[in-house]
C-alpha cells in the first residue's frame, strides 16, 4: 500500500486550511466513493479506506493533530504519513523547516 500523506495547513487569506482529521476524512470519503462506484483496484482501495478509518479512530490521531497544529503555528510545514507496515497501521509526523 502506498502511503497517505495529508498536508495540514492553517487558513490564510482566501485559502482555507485543513487539519489532519479533515484531510483524512476527505481521503476516506473519496476511497469509499471509488469503492462504491467500482473504480480502481478494489483491494487496494479497501485497504486504504480501512487504514484511514483506523487512523481516525486511534488516540494517536489526536496527538498528531495537536502536534501538527503547534508546528504550523510556529510557521513550519508538516506532513503526516499514514501507512500500513507488516499488516499494522503506522503514523508518522514529518516537520519541514
């Protein structure tokens, strides 16, 4: 499975921001619609959907959301990497200066 890399950001001017939770929910809904339409590789889409559901339900997502918002407030760019390794979801926060 490829990684899912939500790119959270704050609202600036006319450009709306998105938190990790909103981005993950948007990605999850997109995968669900693709599954319902029968588009793409069904097993790959189902796996991505399940990993996103797992991420959203995990206590780790709240911690990552809080951390990312703190870094964004400091003017840093952050990416959260959501992936599946050895059959288990893995979540990682990357901070770019």
